[in-house]
C-alpha cells in the first residue's frame, strides 16, 4: 500500500469512528495497534473511545482532537501539535509526549502512569515499566485536575498557569520546569523531584510535598498554605549565592535531570567559591577540581561523582552529603567537617541501565584530612593511599575495604571505627 493510499484508509477509518460515536449509519469503532499517523493533519477529528495502542503520531497535527476516554497506551506523540486536545479520562500509560505542544489541552482524570511493555533483551522478552515522558513539552494552561501522573517525566517542560489540582504526582520529575502561576492545590507530590523549578506565583495550597526534592527552588512567592513539607529538601535561606554561580548551579541541575539533554554541566575548576553556603545543592558530576571552597557550607549536598581533586576544602562543612564515587585526589580537607557523609562506592550500570557488577570507589589518594571530623562517615572501599588522617576523628566511621597503604593515622581517634580488608 502506498503512503497516499494508507493515509486515505486511515482517514476513512477515523471518519467511520466519528459516525460510530455519533450513532450514525455505517459507523465503526476504531481499534488498532502500532499504526503510523506520523505527519498527518487530523485537526478537529473525533477519536473519543478509540483504541490506538502503541501508535505513532510523531509531528502530527492534532489540534482540538477529541481523545476523551481513548486508549492510546504506549503511543508516541513526540513533537505532536495537541493544542486544545481533549484527553479527559484517556488511557495514556507509557506514552511519549516529549516536546509536544499541549497548551490548553484537557487531561482531567486521565491516566498517565507508567505502562508495562515487553522489550527484547539478550534474546529474551522482558517486561518493564515505561514512564510517561512530557520532557520539554509545552503544557501551559493545560487542565490536569485529578490526573494520575505518578512517575511521569516533566523535566524542563513549560506548564505555566496549568491546573494540577488533585493530581497524583508521586515521584514525578519536574526539574527545571516552568510552573509559574500553576495550581497544585491538594496535589500528591510525595518524593517529587523539582530541582531548579520556577514557581513564581504557584499555588501549592494543601499539596503533599512530603520528601520532595526542592533544591534551588525559590518558594518565596509561592502559596504554601497547609502544604505538607515533612522530609522535603528545601533551598537554604542562608547567605545569597552570587547570581552567576546560582545560574550555573541551576543549569547543572537541569543537565542532571535531563541526562544532559538540556542545561549545562557545571565547571567551576580553579574558581573561588570560598565561604559560600552551598548546602543542599545538587552538584552531582560537577567539575570542582582545584576550586577554593575553604570555609564553605556544603551540608546535605549531592556530590556523587563530583571531581574535587586538588580542591581547597579547609574548614569546609560537608556533613551529611552524598558523595558516592567522589574524586578528592590531593584535596586539602584540614579541619573539614564530613560527619555522616557517605563516600560509598558507586555501582556502575551498562548502557541499557542494567547493573554491571562493577563499582567506582571514592578516591582520596594523597588527600590532607588533618584534624578532619569524620565521625559516622561511610568510607567503605575508599582509596586513602598516602592520605594524611593525623588528628582526624573517625569515631564510628565505616572503613571496611578501604585502601590504607601509606595512610598517616597519627593521633587519629578511631573509637568504634569499622575496619576490614
């Protein structure tokens, strides 16, 4: 069948479905799987109640299309134009809506949970959950009231003045999203990732933000009446961070949240960041080699895979920070506080996301930790070859599997420290 004939057949099937919905003669419900609607113009069509599982609508014009109560499970709407479309009570589990135009669309009570799909891996069929992807989508003024968006990706999306009231959004990714003027009244946002999101004038009245990650989020103009914030990670109210540094941290947060698709990796190498309050910042995989962080507050920060080689962290406070696989080769940590910091090995994964069975240990070779406070720190498998721990307090620290060749431990306090080889 030629492309033209296929398009004609699809149009006839859609017309027949419209007659079916209207109760007219010769109507027939549209039920199909894995059909391509790419690059078509289907403006104002009626697909209410249609079954269109795993279909492709890439770059399709679907303005004002009625998808209400339709089953579009695992379908691909990448870069589709869905402005003013109606998805009320539709089944959108596992759909790709990345970079789609969804301004003024209606998703009231729609199901946008992950969809379980079957993929081939190593010659075998494996079931896995595919989250709904709205990354980079334009959903300004969209109606999401009562929708189920648990686990969905909305990173760097634009949802200004959208209505998410009563929506279920547990573990949703809203990093870098523009949420100015949006409503999240009574929404369930437990454990949501909202790093660097813009929330000017956003209404969180009665929202459940328990355990949400709100690093670098300025809530000063948002409405937080009766919002639940127990266990949430919030932006510090400490001394202001210079605007350029804050901008780079925000861009880095977006880079992390989108796996490098947007934003930019932070490179602070050899810069002066001394005496700043960077607590609760997301600096995973940031380049901080040779940087001056002396006297800075970096408590409860994310420093996984960060490169801090040759950095000056004299009297810096890194307490409670997550530092899996961190690189601190030759760093100066004299009198630094690292109480309860976690420098555990980082488990590595294969390109397909599966565990590789390998780990990347934190590296503190030749680091100077003289008089550092390492009480309760997790230092399992850390490479401390040639490091100086003279006078350091290691009470309750976990050093099992650490490499201690040539490490200086003179006058170190090791009460309750766990050692093994």
